[in-house]
C-alpha cells in the first residue's frame, strides 16, 4: 500500500490528512496519508530517515522546510526552481523529484471560489502581497504569470525583498498608503491584524454602488483568524483553505493516479473542523 506524509514543524495540526482520506474513500483507493512533525534542528537527519521508508510514494512539505528540502532531492521542476521552494516531492527511479503546486493551488482556488462564493476579479492591474515566505513566493510567481501589471510586496524584514525583480518592495508600515488602490490584496502572515500590528489599513466603506471599485482580499492563513478579511466586502473575500485543497489535488493525482474533484462536501467538512 502506497503511503505519503505531510512534513512540517506543526504538521499534526494540518488538514491535509483529512483531505487525502476523504479522496481515498471517495475513489475507493487503498492508500495511507499521515503526518511527520519535525523540529528544525532535526530536519536533515529526520528527512533522511523518512525518505528511506518502505512504500513511500511522496511527501508534502510545509512550513518551515520548503526551501530546506531542495538539497535532499534528485531534481526539481522549472516552476519550483523559479519559485525557490518545493511543497510536493515524489519518488522516482532516479530518486526524489520536487515540484511546487502552491502556485497552481492559488490560481485554482480563486477560480473555484469565483464559481461558488466570490465575485470575480474584473481588473488585474495592481496586486499587493503581504509577507515573503515559501507560500508567498509561489503566489508571487502566479501573480506574474497571470498578468498583474503592478505588484507590491510588503514585508516586516525589508532586506529580504528590496532586491526582488519585477515588483515594488515596501516596508510593512507603508501598506496603508496603497491598500485601497489595489485590485487584489493577499495576506500570508499568520498574525492578528487587530492586535499584533498597528496597521491603519482602511476598512473599506461598502457603499453598494461603489463595491466594484473596492479590492478583493485573499487570506492564505486558513488555520487561524487573522481578522485580515474584515477589511473587505463579504462578496470579495477569498479564503486560504481553498488554496490548501487545490494544491493537494495535483499531489494526489501524481501519487495515486486519480485526478480528484474538489467538491462542496469536502469544503464543508474542512470548514466544520476549523470551526470546532
């Protein structure tokens, strides 16, 4: 029986096993998917042991190991190479191959939510990305591919972004100056915007006839309430839980040979777990 894991510092809290077990049951596949929680100091020795496990077909890599895993791989695809982060590895005859499905998950989650819940992004002129970790790099890659003309990246550590190409780099406290002018604002920092940051980003005045001129918000942090989406009209909110599901789908397809459908039953199941 083929098996896979999600690897991360807090992997025991991941919803990925629930997603995979739902698809195992739905498609009558005999497979295993669990988690391996690793401390940063033990990563190199622990991952070496895990990669030798019998019947292992792949791993999902999450915070904070998406960059560190690369040196343990035989190869990575061009998307992961350009992003600089890997979230999915698969066992091949040559060794372990790394890819990045976060950028696909970001794009597909927007399409899915526009179909079921959220108003469509009409104009793709200006995007704001808050934070610059592994997931942020994949989202930035997607924004560039989908044609946003002006992308501003805001980060607490300005030195990490000041030399990036094709974007405008900003310190986090500058966010309030650009917030309401964007078409899409994306948060990737797992903080409480009401308590942990003294940001004066406006809560948009939701006048009905002006709703088309207000930005959409995407909160990539699905497992805690950052209160970031409070700044956006309910019809213009994108939830990071969908990115988690949609980045998992190509991994499942690659490892178990079935392209899974993202259905509303699965979304409801995960939302219920998050709200418990």
